[in-house]
């Protein structure tokens, strides 16, 4: 017997050792890699759920295996213990008593059921409140904490605020909302209370299932209008799943009310725990991992792109670059055909309609305009994006010429280009830490709950909650009466125009020789919220917004003329890219607008806009800027004014996308007019996006 018991002990030890071997893997040295937090939290939640399920299964399996093992070894665990006696068959002589008991049992059962129903109706208020609080906390936590936290963490590359700025107001509101919901639910009694509990729990389960499994084709929050009719199939599937969840839970509640209350309580707690694992991982983002893995290049204190210097110019010399997002030459040509005087204010400018862009979309186009860096065949995709700012000397050369630098864009970094903000900050006057990020608590809650509902609501109800990144930046941060140096820059063309018109430009000689300003506006990018006079409009159109963005440039030019510094200013009006879409293959030409006015002697900038058809574009942008600040432009190539007519091969880098993530960068060569797609050919050079 001793040997048998030793064998059982050895088996127990073997199981414990197996579990320990699995657990020790958690102490293995971590391998650092960047993964989108919004994707990773889903994975972590799924793994946490699997771990909970597997632990339960392992426990059941081992208990049953151990029971069979004891039976095979003929070991009685109850030996020498006080246990209840075994159940025996009823003596045949007592069968009459048993039959009488059988007749009485149904009546007692019915009376017990009736008492149970009464008990359900008379469930005490504290118990109702606690049940309601657990379920309400699950729903509010899923929609009001998990969703907005993951959205903010996942958009860290394009949002100018972070979790540390918004977690508190969201958490406080969530606690209050959960308490209010619990109080309201607990007012109901009996079956009505249970049904309401089922409905609220179904909302939480539906939101969880929607976020985990039904959002694979969710449109990006990039401001481009969504054609909801293209999502009919997934809308039907989503609606069916939600209806099934509601129906099953309500039926379960009506059939087995007591068991239902127990199940929803346990399930609510379990789902909160599972999601909390993912939320906890958000605080250990890629920046923390990078810092632990190696000497991080990220500043110890977060820096922001502020409005410092946005409305001042130098009395000596200015180089000003306006980037009107997505403004395509094709659209400019059409508008000029309708209104030839649209550019009359831009005296001294030359318009270049044969303009080839650099890279597309904004997350690559803006870094190019700040660095002049394009992918090389000797580089991988990761090597290209990780070294864009460290390899470039573009901003250094501008600063070395005695120019103060102000960069006003939200696209220096992105989820793809993640390294270099500290490098850029060290060369500019307006990118630096803030004393405190001013967050509008009310707008933070409203905006991020809207974003959360866009993610967690069924497809049928997503449209009213659609949002875009710039809207989040603009709504969450409060400008108040802060100095420009403490106001984070957000892309809001209407607000920019209103401030420009009211505060007006002023002279501030911050650089020894002049000022360089890079101003990125929304331009032709959706959503369309501005009319042709640069005023807010609920009925704005694409064309009206394009004209409104030109009006912003016109107003800036008028004020330069009033200050007497127009002649001494070089002004470039372009776009980060032209028309484009999230596609695998390019379907037509794309060309950013390009207009340039060089600095001139007094009175020489009064001539009307000229048109030059030379083959130029972003390839000549770096040399044009360096030449304007007085640097050596020859190593950057030709300026736009040095390009001559004739055959010239230009290159463009298209981003192939499946609508959810970048798949590859593809190189095109253009020989001839950029607006003729027959002149576009793939070179065969491809950079796979190995994120």
C-alpha cells in the first residue's frame, strides 16, 4: 500500500512539475518588437481567455485521471476517515411509503417553485444593487475604458496626447456611470430586474464580440468619407450576431432565472479580468520596450509640436512652405479652368502643373518634405523608415544658414515612422515639452466615448459615431488663454484662418538670417468642413474646401505684403501627395500641386502668376529650399527654376495597402506628362513592409 501511495504522490509531483515548467517560460528574456497596441491587446485578451479555459480543463482532467488511478491501484482515500454512509436500495417492504412520497413530491416541488418565484420578486435591494453593479461595471469597463484606452494607445503616432493625459477623466466618468446604471437597474424587481440585467449584459457581450471578431474591415479614421453601402454584408452579419446574443440571454434569463444571475456575475468578472490583462499591456508600449532593450532615442520628457512661431516672420528673410494636404494638380487645373483669377493674389509665383510627388500617403510624404529621404534598393523597409531623420542633413543645413525653424504638422511621426522626434526637436524652436497638457475633460469624455462606440457598436449604428484623428486632437486638447508656446498644433484650417485673420502676422527676428516655416494644413483632405472663404460650413464640398485652403494662403500673402517682407520671402505651396486611396495597385495618376515664389528685390514680386511646364516635382523641392536659405543646393540636385524642358525620368513611391495596413512600397518611373497615366511604369523595385 505504501508503494501505491508513493506512486500517486509521484504523479501529483509530475503534474506540478509540468505546470511549473510552463510557468517558468514567463521569466524568459523578452524579445522586443513593435506591434500595434490596438492589435496586441486583442491577442493578449484572447491568450488570457485561453489560459483561464485551459486551467479549468487541466484541473478537471487531472482530477478524473487521479480518480481512475486510485481505482486501478485499489486505494481508498476515505480509509480511516469519517464519511457519510453509502446510499442503499429501499427495502421492498417500504415500497408503499416510497410511492406515497412520490405522490407528495410534485406538489412540494410546485410549492417550492412558487416560493422561488416569490423569492425572486423579493430579492433584497442590496443584492439587486450588487448584481447590477457587477454587470454595469463590465459594460462600462468594456466600452468606456478598454475601447478608448486601446484607441489612444493604438493612435500614438498621430495623436498629440497620450494615455497619461486622458486616463483619469475617463476612469472617473466610468465609475460614476457604472454606479448610476446600477442604481437605476436596482429599482426594478423580480423578473423585470432579471430581464433588464440580461439586456445590459448583452450590450457588454455584444461590444466585446464586435471589437474582437467583427471589425476586421472597419474603415480607418483618416477623415476620408466612408461609403457605408459598401459594408452591407458585414452589417447584416453583425446585426445577426447581436440579435442572437440578446435573444439567447433573454431566453436564458426567463427559463433559468437563478442560474442566469450566477452566470452573468461570474462571466462579467471573468471578462473584466481578461480585458484588464490587455489594458495593463498598454502602459508598457513600444517606447518602454525600446528603452529597456537598448539606449532609447526617445526623449525623457515627451515633446509636442506647438504653435510657437506659427504667426511670426522675420524682417530679414523668410522661406515658407505651405503643405495643403491631398491637393492634386488635376483638381487645380479644373478649378483654374472655371475661375482663372483664383491665384491672382499670388503675384510673383510660378505654377508647375507637371509635378511628380515623392511618397504617398501623408505618413511618408511629410517626412520626405522634412528630410529629402527616399528608399534605396540597398535598404529594407525597416531600415528606411527607422533612419529617415537620423540620415538626413536637410534641417541641419537650414539651421546652419542662420534660420530659425518652425515645423507645424501632426505627421512628423506615425505608426510606421516611429523614430526621430528627438532629432527634429533639437533643430526647431516650436517642438518641446509643455508645462502641462491642458485637457478639456468634458470634450475628452464625449470624444473618446464617440470613438469607443464607433469601434464597439454594431455596424448598423456605426455611422453616427464615425470620427477622424484631427477631430480627436482638436476636441481633447484645450487651448484656453495659453501662450502659443504651450498650445499643441492641430490641423484645423478654419481655426488657423480665424487666428491668422484676428491675431495677424508679426515680425520676430529669431534667426540670425531669417525664418523657415513649414505649415501643414488639411487642404483638400476630407472631411469637408470649410467653404471657399475659409469659414466653417456644414454644407462644404470638396471644391469649396480646396478654394478655402487657397484663400488661407492668399490671406497669409496679403499680410506679408502689409508687413513689407513679401519680396524677401520665398514661398512654396505644395501638397504632401495628390489623390490616392487605400489600394493594392495604383489606378491613376497622382500629382501634388506645386507653386513657388522666389525671394526678389523690392517690387519684383508683383508680376502675375506664370505657368511652367518643365518636368519637376518633389524631387526638386530640397534643392529649392536649400538654395533659398543660401546653402549649397548642388548636392541636392536642381531647383525648380533650374529644370529645363525635355525628357526627364522622375520617380514616385506608391504604398500598396489592403485597407488595414501597408503591404509594400512600389517604385514607379514617370516619363512624360505626369497627368497621363500611360507615362507611368513600375520599375520592379519593391520594399515589403515588414512591420
